[in-house]
C-alpha cells in the first residue's frame, strides 16, 4: 500500500473543503482506495490529507495531476491556501493494531 500524504495550509477550511469535496482531480477515478482528512488541533487551517493507492505509480500519477490541473491555478493557491501544499508518497512497511491486515 502506498499513501500520498498532502499538507494544505488553508486560509478558510470550509471554503477549501467545498473545493476538495468537488474532487477536481478525480480521486476515485485515479485509484484512490481511501481518503482521510485531518485538521491540526492547534491550527484548524492546517490540513493533512492521506490518500491510499495500490501502487506507487498510481499515487505518482495522481500527484502529478494535482500539481498540473489543480495546484498550479493562481486562484487555488491565492484564495484557498496561504502557501503551496506539500506532498510525499509513503510506502507502508508494517501495520499493527485493531485494523491490521
């Protein structure tokens, strides 16, 4: 399993979430198996998104789609985010706990 971890420094969570929910990059069609959204408990405008993919290639293709079709638009960065998002692809190498597979 590969997880695309994205950090979003948003200006207004509700406005960002509305655009996120509209799925402008096509998460499901890109093979995202699950999507989790987190907010920092001390800074509600600091958002983390974790998207799980079966392969590194699928995660990479989706990240490139985000960069080229969503994040490069000035209205997205300027109006929704206070800085550019950060992203990295993580490979799961171990799992413990209640939902361990």
